[in-house]
């Protein structure tokens, strides 16, 4: 469980694959994504959810590993989705995460076998995000930019309109002592300029990973959230300067700077597809 928890916390690229497309499961697992997320929620029509769950269970029973996005708590399929994920010890991505009591109940129902990724994608979820992140069993938060934008009546790719919500996730994650949050999707699948701009914006705010909807997005995400050569050089120079307050390249360096340098150099290197 510890190794799996560390993997969820360290992942930079998380690739969604529809739960009713078993022909894509192995391809997703071989894609180079740090974590595959099999989606039983938005990607699967209501009349196909039962069949999709059975297909996912059969694939996991073969020893394959993936996270599972269950249907939202309170829907007719959520309980069975959760039970299936718990049977296989799969991390669970919880959509519409906004109630810490519900999240705690989900964790208890899995007997703490399944780490939870809280997908914050409602206005109430944003306002309660500190309590959501601090709930036992939640190891990371993810940002549902498309659903939240629809509720707010703004464009899902408008950085300014959603900046407040993104910053709330970053601050709440740090306050709760969990891993930094996961950035939402970029729907412009073939536009690498848009993707890179989204990555740069999220990283600037403090996100360290991204939800992906196409394997072609993975290389940009891996590169965009890795420490740059410049950052690595800075971090090494700061640590080489010693523990006392000093200056490096004309800038004062004290304990917070040392801690940031250590975080940069300790940035996880996730072995692909091994959870």
C-alpha cells in the first residue's frame, strides 16, 4: 500500500481511458503514462455502465493495475464501482468531491485499501477544498476544470476565470500536507501550443501533474512538470552554498530557499506503468 500511495502522489501524467473500451486498456498501460485512470463515469453511457464495470474487473483480475474513476456518490452505480475497485486495491478517483463526510465514508468502505483522489469540480467543492484535502484517505486532489466552468458559466480554458479555484486547490493541498494537486484536462487534443500553455500556467500556480485525455499529450506533460535544467542548476548551487544564510547569484538564500532547492532535486522519477 505504501508503494502504491507514493506512486499516486508522485505521478505527473494521468491518462484517462474509457471503461467501455477494453481494446484500449493495454494500449493505455503501455503508453508511458505514470498512472492510467479507467473512467466509469463521464466516458460511459448510462445503459453501458454495468457491462463496463464487469469488463474493467476482468482486466484488473489479470493482474493489471490502474486507478478507477467511479461514478459520483449518490448515483445508482457508485457503490458497485467502489466495491469493484476495493476488491482489486485500485486507487479511486472520486468525481464531484465536495463533502468530507462522504469521502471519509468511501475510504471506510474500502477498509482503507484504496487511496482516494478527490476530483474537485463544483463550486461547493472549491469552497470546501481544505476539508476535502484533509479527509483521511484522500492522498491527492485533482481539478475538474470543464465541469466547474460549466457550473460557473465561464470557458473551461480561461485561465483568468478559473485562477481562484486553482489556487484554492494548491493552498488546500499544502495545508493538508498531501501531494500538490493535479491539473485538469486540455481538450485541444492536437494543439501542442495550447497544451504547453496550460501546463506552464498550472505549474506556475503550484500544480505538479495533469489529467490527460490522449496519449499524445503525455510527452509534453512529462517534460513540462519535470524540473528544468535551469532549476536543477539553481538548486544545486543553493545547496552547494551551505546551510547558513548567504547569497547565490546576487539573491539572498535562507532556509525556505534551501527547502525549495531540496524539493526540486528530490522531484520523483516515476517508473512508468508500475503500480
